[in-house]
């Protein structure tokens, strides 16, 4: 089958690409492919609090520290704030025509970095400047139509990147944290470290880095009222229900009780609910459907 974009093919004339099947190659893209089935982002109070925390970190070029339990939406908020989904879809190796840089990327000017579980000194040392420099070059590309750091010098040394968000910062060992501090000292940008509860106490043992932290933010779980409002938006009640929507409201309350404000668990439970409805040919959301979906989860009991 001929390639979709012959101009970007790396195969030689007459080659069928079987070497990719018989030799050892890594993944072509470093990040996971975009998921087209993601629900629309819900702007919650916790996300607004994150935005209010990230804005001064970016504006005043401080180091900010964000922590919270797993599944509450820290990464989702960070990626939405920085326009990371739009960036990853635009910044593709095989795109024939890049097109305009996404407006959210230009507005946020934010780089996003997630260290691997076994991140080495070399990976961090190379990864931080790479993700930051690409954002600066994208700003140049949007403004000038070309990327030429010898002509437009303001993009050198990631000079047009205003914020670096490091997710899963708990993975950084002592050397990695020192690299982050050194990178911060040599650049004029804000840095946000996102991790699990307890990271704030761990960083207190590194006074050189801890003294540079200007803002701290605890990302909390959604309250029951706010989660109810989110679920009501994602799961609208059917019109003209025989019971006046009592079963639907009870089902939503059951979801709130089971998940306890954990976004990740909400998504997993809703996926199971959709499966149960499909298998049984049901359209309405009832407490029985929610309970059947919960039985299929490892957590939530």
C-alpha cells in the first residue's frame, strides 16, 4: 500500500518496509497518540484554582509546587492550561503542512515535560531544553513564518517560553532535582513541579531548590456538589421520564458517593456504565446500572 504522504516516506525505492518487522525499532513518537474519544474538558473550581496558581508562577518566573492525590485532575488541568493536547496534535513528524500554531499554545507559551520512571541524568539534561526550545521556535514560526534563531535571536535559549510544567516530579531523584534547579537558574521562565502528597516535605530537604519556590498549591478532590454538577452536564436526564427523573438523580448521587470526587474513577465508572447500557440495550441511567458497573471495577466498592 503506498504511503499517505510519499514525500515523507523514509523507504528507499522498491523497499516494502519489512525491516521494521525484523529489526528492533522503538516507537516513532515519544508520546502516546491522541485519544479522539475524550469528553470535553470540564472547568471545575479546582481547575480555576490551578489556573490562578499557574498564572503568577509564569508571570513572576518563580518555581511553583502543586500536589494532590492521584486521579483528582492535576495532569488534566496542567495539560489544558498549556494547550498540550493541541500542541501534540499540531507538532507531528509526518504532517505535510503544519498550518498555523494553535492559539492556545501561543497564549500559554508553556512546555510540558514528564520524566520517565528511570530517568537518567542525560535524559533530563537533554529533555528540558528540547521541550522548552520547541515552544520558543513555535512562537517564532507563528510571528515570522520562519524559524531562524540567527535572525530572530529572542527565541534562543528558550527565550520565548514562559512556563515549564514538570509532571510526575516524584520520579526525580536528587540529581534530577538539582538539574531542574540549574535549568531554572539559567533561564527566564517559571517552573511548576507536580507530584503526589508529601513531595512538599521531600523538597524541604533540598534548601537550594526549596528556597526558590514562590507558590504552592494543593489540588483537592471535587466536592459532592460540584461533582454532581459535572455529572449532570455529562449525563443529561432523558426528557419525559415516567418517574420525573428520580431514578436518574439517584443514579448520579450514587456515582458521587462511589467515586468520592476522584476524576479518574469517574471516567472509569462511566465507561463501565456505557458498557452495561449497551449490552442490555438500555437508554436510561438508573441506580441498578451504576451498581452493575461498579461491580466490574477493582476499586469503588
